[in-house]
DNA sequence: GAATATTGATAGTAATACTATTATTTTTGC
DNA sequence: GCAAAAATAATAGTATTACTATCAATATTC
C-alpha cells in the first residue's frame, strides 16, 4: 500500500500547506484531529485555537503548517478526492467492458465510505462526512478563480474528467458527459446530506442508496440494460 | 401582480426577521442593497457594518431587522424559492398533459433568470447569482435540523415536493422521483456555477444551457420522446 | 555537546459580531 | 400644528476570531 500512499501524497498541491503535515507527528495530529473536530462542531465554529487546545498544542504551531482553516479544508478535500480517484482507478483497472467499467466507477464513487486502514491517521468515514457537509464551502468563495489558477482543485477536476471519459466510452453520441459526471459527484454528496437532514426530499434511506439512484440514472440516460 | 406579491410574502417565515423588511423603506433598502453587496464581495466578506455604510444607515438599525447575516441569507433564499415556485405553478397551470407540464416546469426552474419588474426593490438576476454562489451555505450548517424545525426551508422543500409530484404524474413506476427532483434543483445551481468558474467540468456554455441538459436527462430517465 | 530546527507561551492588533444606551429624527394621532 | 410614540442614528463597549510577532523551551542532528 506504500505506492498508493505516495500516489495520494502527490495529489496534494504543495501551495496548500506551509509545512507538509505528513512530515511530522504534530502535522499528522493536526490533520487527524482537525477532521474529527470539524465533524463535531462544524467548519464555521472550528478555529485553530480550539484545535490547539484539543491536541495539547499551540495555535501558533498550527499556523506553521496551514495558512488558515480554508487552506486546511482544501487540503483535506484534495486528500479525499485523491483517495477516491485512486480507488476508482484501482477498482476499475482490469475491466475491459466499458459498461461494466462505468458501472463499477459509479459504485465506488457513490457508495457509503468505509474505513481504509492504509492511512492510519486519517479516518475516511469522518472525512467523508465533512466533505458532504463542508466541501461546497471550499469553492463557493469569491477567490475561486485565483485558487483554481493555483491548482487547488486539480484532483477533483481530474476525477470529473476521468468519469466523463468513461461515459463517453459507453456512448460517444451522448452530448453531456461532463455535466453528467459533475452532477453525479456533486449530487452524491447532496443525496447523502438530504438522507441525513431532509429525508422527505430524497428516496434514499437505509435500503435505497445513492448508488442505486445514480446507477439507475446513468443506465437510463445512456440507454443501457442493468446487466450491462 | 399584487396577488403574486402577497403570495410571495406569505412564503417567508416570520421567524427569519425581527421586523418585516417589507414594512418600511429602510427595510426594503436593506434587502435591495444586501443582494448587490453580497454579490459584489461574497457572503464571507459581507457584514452589516459594510451594508450600513453603503446605504448611509447604521449597523444597529440593520440588526433591528435581521438577527444576523445568516438569517438574512435564509430570508433572501426563501424569497427566491417562493418566487421560483410561483412562476413554476403559474406557467404550468393551464397545462393538462403531464409530460408537457413537467417539461415546462423544468424549463422555468433551469432557465437563465431574467428581471421581474413586479418587485421593484429586488433584482432577480443578481439574487439568482447569489443563490448560485451562496445558497448551500444557508443549510450546510451544524444547526440545520433546528432551523428546519423552525420552518426556514419550507419553501424550497415544497418546490422539490411539487416537482417530484409532476415526475410521478408522468411515470408512476419510477422509483426515485424525490431524488431526481432535488438533484435537478441543486444540480442546476451547480451547473451554472461550473459554467462560470469551471467550464472544463460542464458541457453548458453560451449555446448549451442547463435547461437542455436537464430536459434531456429527464426525458431519457423517464423514457419519453422530446416532443412529448 | 553545540548548533539548528521545532514547538510552545505570551502578547498584541484589527476586524467581526454582536449588545446597550442615549440622542435625534420621523411618523402618527388628535 | 404639536405632543407622544416609534424608528433610526450615533456612540461605546464586549467577546471572539484570525491572525502576526517575539522569545523561551525543547528536540533533533551533526
């Protein structure tokens, strides 16, 4: 799993941190506990001072790793999308049939996240929760164009692009592969949010998952049979 | 248009404001200029102090209308969704064919917003821009469950519900009408955002609109012909 | 064991997000 | 047209946030 780990590390833009949090135990603790604290109190209430108190460290020490909490969120999001991308590529790698390949990709991207023990200091289940609740806040900012120029969103963009290509491989005539791919990724986060907080606005529940909904949607849209 | 105006006023939960901004010229100015200022500097940089300076009024006076900027955003969002709901109901009212009715609803909900002169102090075009950029921030908060209990999201919920019913009217066997409806509403905002800031992640541009994409998606998903 | 890097502690600043009080202006009712 | 009431403005003040700067204490490494 070392190769995986490295490939994921590569995905994170160096401008997102001042000092690489993977390079020290304090850095890892900052990442590890920030995920838990953001989940507990929400991104708006989260501060470096509170995080410092929680990990018995100092506010000023955290500022030596991340410029501000916004950059930390972008870092966590890059890690998350890099991890998703890796799993998608890994899990679809050997599949030659384009329909089966797309189907598997959708499954990986929309299914409930389970813990991955390859990364000891990152709790993927909780990270997924904060991506559902907070990811939009990382790009819905006035500075988005400049930040995009800095490459802060490159991992997520590459994921959409890859998924779009898989859609094209299934149906070259379909006119909206990019829009469909971005709708699936964003829509998945949204359906999980609705399931948790607005169950009346979704058909997803304990039995019906976003994977069911989006797999069905893709197959109907691209005019395929469920069995490939 | 007075009836319309009233019906839209009714839609806004009274708990969202301390004093009804429609009841005075200062209140209207607060709403009018807050839309423009949030659009200009973004919700994070927007403060009541800055708004006060802009309208030659006082921070403390604005606090007499709205508890904080979060409630103001919820107010603006309720107004927006109330206005969309009204237009959707109005424009689909006489249509008896369910397919044509759904098609018209999608059109109203996904098309580019144009100014509505019935509401002099609200610039719908700019309001639509801030909904695209800021709406998610109104519900992606830790307090969402309590706020929902207070009825702050009722207008948007009713809209999803209505759209879902129109989907059911077209295809009773389709298993995910709520998820499809919520995906369309949320996805429309997202596609407009991508079109503006991440054109590589969407097929929408000057010629292809979110209306094209979502109309096509709905028709394929519900197995209909484009001509009804 | 000295030099260097890292972390911690403390202090300080400007801005934010308010609340409270009092003064001034506007509105309304008679 | 004037008094009473309501609305708005001005000012001040508090706690928190989002940092920056400085210096002391601790690890690390050469």
